[in-house]
């Protein structure tokens, strides 16, 4: 092979190599563009910028509206009751980085996916100035048990996602039968207590203008929070208090949830003249819970916190767990524990 032929062959190989590299680079760019267009369903948004969430189904005019005010989320449909922050945060965390794979770009196929405006679920997230951050449709026909079809409102592309959107929205039945309900979003907890910070608990019964202390425990002040000795106040205060029983009662306070939220403008709750009061001092903050008379028909009590307009419906059995006397906190002696044959 002559020198000239070798140079020509080398040039041809160089051109082929350059073409191969260019093609590889082009494929990578196409793949990157594909991921940008189809891998991520929508432009991500910062969940902390969200100021309002509207949730609905089909063309029903009634929407669940969650709104943020002074860094707290509220449920407009429940008279502005405080929303469950954990549930709102969990939803926004997923929606803020929602991903999906393209399945169809034909609007004629909307019915096959259950994602028409008339049958799909809708979730609109806006900022505090009502500027849209995400406008989402969720199809009622699922490709799998924990997967969904989604699209952006007003657009024809339909995506597949495995984000668990049903449970995040409080939908626990089949999507075709489920409807979003405001109560799912209400914060139904009565207390959020750090046991180490609690230093006083009292339970009082109120009747005919007379207040009777039926249970009371107080922690002796020390330099180290949570280390002081507990003492009974009121009935049987000379007896020793059991710190383990008191800690279990604080755990009960944190675990109890109300049945639901009631209209704060409603009547016949008995809260104009409450019959019962539970007070917990944690750090420097005192939380007082009042209860009206028992609703014998449904075996529930209406309760509310001092300084708050929000009224809760509390199951009677849960109320019994709160309506304690000092017998609940007395430390058992060896004689009490003895088993009589």
C-alpha cells in the first residue's frame, strides 16, 4: 500500500470516527431532551411557596380548599379549622417533584384513561398570590394498584406515575367511587406535648358555678427540665404519685383524636356552660380544654380549647380516657400489688 493510499485511508477512518462521535452526542442530547420533556411531568416547584390547594373531582362545583395563613394551613370548608400539617406537607413534597412517563398525546384517548374533565380528580396548587404552581388531572382508571395516569389541565399529554396520589389525597376506595372529603385534612389532635416539658396537669368538674378539682399532678421545679419529682394536688395529695402513670397519661393526651370538626357557630354544644376542664402546662404555655355535657344520643362530647373558636366532636370513650381522678396517678404500694390467694 502506497503512502498516498495510507493517508487517504487514515482520513476516511477519521471522518467515520468523527461522524460516530457526532451521532453519539446527538443521541445523548435527544435522550436528555426526552428526559426533560417526558421524564419529569412538570416543572418542579418549591413546596414552601404554596399558599393554596384546591382539590375536586369532575365538574362538581364544591372544591376542598386548603389555604395558608401565618405559616399555618387551614381547611376553608371546615370553618377555617387548622389543617393536618403533616398531610399537607406530604402531598406538596410529592407534587413538587412529580415525575411520569408519557403514555399518550391524543385527547381522543382521555376517556380510556378516565382523565376527562368530567371524571378525573383535579389538584390545583397556587402561591400566596393565586399564581398557579401546578394544575393537575388524575385519571380514575388505574394501570396498577399504586399507579396512576396524570396530565396537566389544558394539555393533551397523558403520563404514567407510581406516586401514591390516592392515599395522599385521602382516597382509600376505588377511584371511580371515591370523592375527596374535607375532614381528611383537619387536624383532629387535641394536644401536642413534649413529656419532658409538661410540669402540671389538672382535671376539674364544673357544676352550678362550683369548680371541683378531681385530679392534679405537678412536677417540682428543678434546674434540669423533666427531672423534678411529681406530686399529687387535690384529692389524696398526701399519697405518692407514679411518674410512669403520668407519662402514660401524657402519651394518651397526644394520641387521642377527635371524630371531627363542628360548626363553631352551632348551638346546643353545652360550651357556653362547660361541665369539665382539663388544663396542661407545658413549659410556660397553658392549654385548657373544655367539654360540654354529654350528648347521650350519639355518646359524644363537644370540646374546645380556651382562646380558640374551633369546636371538636369527641367520642365518649375517648373522653373517658381523659376524665380521670387522682386514683389514675397514685403509686401502688407493695400491699396494693399483693395477690390474695
